[in-house]
C-alpha cells in the first residue's frame, strides 16, 4: 500500500523530508539562545493530511520532544508512521522537536563557527540553562501556551534534570509533565562497554591532545556507510548495538536498522561527552568538573518542583540507563 511505501521510505532523508513524505504538516524554524547559538526546531502542528496553515490555526496543545546524546530530531521520526511524533500529532498535539547545540541541525552561532574551539565549550548543563529556555519562550510566543509536557530521551533527560535544579522557578510554571525515556543522571551501574573503554583509555585526554572538539559529527557518507553495513553484515550491527544500547537485540526492529542508522550519529561536543562519562566516573549526578582539583558539586535534585508530575520509563536491559540508577534517581 502507499502507507507501506511511506513507512519504509525514511532512509537517508532528513527530518523535514521524512515528515513531508508521510504527509504531515511541518515547519522548520530557527531560534537564538541568550548565549548566541542558533538552533533548529521542527514543528508538526497537526494531523496527517492536514495543510500546514490549517493545522496551525487549530491551536493544538504543544508538546516538546527532546532527543539525546549524538542524536537529533531525525531519531524521533525515523520509524515511519509509528514514530511517537506522528502518534501525538494524530491525537491532537502540536509537536515541537528542538535540536540541541552542536547537533546536526544546530551548528551555528552569532560569533563563532564550528571550527572555533569556543563553539564547543558546553555540556548538557548549557543545553538545559540556555537552549531549553529559548524553546519554551519561543513556543509560548508562537502558540500562546506557556505550560506544556516535556518528553526527553537519554541525555535529553539529563539537561532537563540539571535545569530543574538550577532554575526551578522558571520551569515550575512551564512544564506540565516531565516524561523521562531512559533517564540519565547517575551512571554508576551502566553496563555499557563503550563507557568503560572511554574511561579506562582516557579517551577525552586523547581527543584534547589532537584538538578534537566535535565528536561523532553527522556526515552523509557515514550514514550511508552504516546503513550499508546493517544491510550487508547484520551480525556486526547487532554486536555493535549490544555494546552500547541493549543486550537483547532480538527485541529490536532489525529490519529498520538501515533507516535508524542512516542519520546517525548527529554530533556532540567533546566536553559534553566528558560530562556524561563523569556521571559514571564520580558515581553521581554532578556538575561538570574541569579537573580532579576542582570540587565535586552535585545537582541538588531536591530543588525539583515537588508538584511537577514526573514519569520515568526504563528498559530492564538498557546498558546506559540501568534500572538501579533509575531507582536511585527516583529515591532522590
């Protein structure tokens, strides 16, 4: 059927192209943060087959979907018609998918280029304290809604958790519901071999020695290569995924691997990656530590607004967001 063709036609398409091909209304918008980063945010304001302006005029309730580390908005829509944004849009939501600084769609700044070291001087904390306020203010300006649900995956949960502790007054009036998919705060029980390797080999120091500020950037050739490998050597793909995502790949939709990896990875700063590793190294949810001589400062999770509804979803075989670490987070 036409729907079947659309479902399988996401490979090598970007967010705008995927959404358009599936005949959902979409806008690509740019917003500027207080510290000068120019971010791309994609908006699906209404149901399938509804023209853009008509969908916007319906003034549906907005919801924010925040991607994770080395991901982008592509990962929200690359599962075709069963992707979460389309389900939400078909159920009456105005879906907003922002792209954090340094990722595929957000590599601009008013003063710097991606070739400048200064561009990459950030971690997920700045995403929470600068990028997110820009989202919320802009969406309020565009829709009239001040309060909305925030759905985050992996590092997307980290940036909101950090922001909630550092500026709870801003968010208590803006977040109606916080849903954490694979929450990342403390990574003490992470069973991800790649984290162990990165920590034990001092990978960050090696990156710095060679002046690498941007790690795992998006490249069309890289996506095409990964997509090719998944088709021709599926066993290798399963082995790789079992190294950093989940141990039981038999539960994955393996037929979709070429589509999932065509736009992956999407880029991150070396400093941000280091901050994520520190959640494992220092056994807690702490602010970025430039050196071992600096004090270890935990995010005060008790400052999260007590009346904020929070839902956590954890996979029992998730190698990053492990159930014990999620339980620790809930206990806080």
